[in-house]
C-alpha cells in the first residue's frame, strides 16, 4: 500500500475526477481512494484505464456505504462498485462507517470477498478502538487498515497506538483540514524552516507517524505539491511541536454519534 494517495471525495463525476486521477498518476501517485458514496467510481475507473499506467501498479480503494451494510447487501454493493470501476479486483475495500448492528455482518462479507480473491486487502473507516475490538472479537481476519480523520488538531494518539499494536495500518482522511491548518503559526514557521509548503509539512508529519495519507485535490499544482514530501525529514522536536497542536477537533462526524 503506497504511503501517499489521492483522495477524490467531492470530486465531481466526469471530467473533474478523471483529470484529477490522470494528473495524479502522471506525476507518480499510485494510490487512488474513492467510495460508493462519492458517486465517482465510473470516472476513477475510466481515468485509470486511459492513464497508460498498468492496473497492477495502481492501488485502488473503495468503500461500502452505510445504507448497503449487512452481509448480502454488502456483497451486492461491492459488485456494483467493481463494475463501475471496471476492474477485476479491488486492492482495498473498507466499511465506510461503523453502523451499529450492521458492521459485524458487513465484515463477514468483506472476509468472503477477501477469501474469494476479489479484494487484496480489507479494512474499516472511522472505527474507534471499541469498534475495532468488537469486530476483532469474532473475526477470522483482523482489519488491515483503519481510515480515520487524522490531522494536527486531531492526533488520536490512543487509536494510533492501538492500531500499531495490532498491525492495523492507520490512514488519514482530511489530513490538511481543508486548508484550515495552513495558517497555524507553528506550521508556517516549520514551512519556512524546511523551505516547504505548509501542506508538505503536515503530510510529512503523517508519514513520520507511520500513517498513510490521502490528501484530496482536483488542482494540478496542488496534486503535484502534495506529492513532494519524500526529500526531507522533520526533526523530533518539530514532530512534537505539531503533536502539541492537538485539540481533539473534528471537522467530520463523530464515529460514536452519526445519523447517516
């Protein structure tokens, strides 16, 4: 699984998402993160086919939405996503949110898809520690990935530690807080120190915490900029300075209290 991927949440189906994916693949990205809920799987698949990059080189993630959770409905939802993407298999399939009373049956469906070879890896999204423990209590396969909101204002240290302890790869969505973190003085100061952009400082912080990161953008310059994070390293004290920005602030929904 690549450490850096392109997120396509809210990228419009058609030309917008196709151009974003093609740009990302052209500049070296090899991971694309979509979901049934994003309603752009067709465009993602089309862009991948037209990119000139071999399918086997690209790591494709998609997710089952909340209203399709359950055993049989998840299997059907996956097949719909697979056809929209136009692929024989998906690299990573995730449960999008921990829908109470449903996610354990959904997990059984993901285990079947994995065993049958339709999915190379299976995981969850927006799961807290207690959700993970609930799934793991009677799962045949431990979730391989947990994709959650993770950024300097929401560092989720306990969750990160739990995932590392159980070999679950944490993955950050909305890592740049929709740009809100760019004006934070600590981030601006570090950007100047390392001659980097604020976005690159934050994404590098993700990587050094062992967290996969999938910043979303549909703009060519930002897509390129976000990928330029492999030629420098943050000092230990600078990592700690960013850690200290935590305020347990969520921009998205609370996984323990959502109604969609």
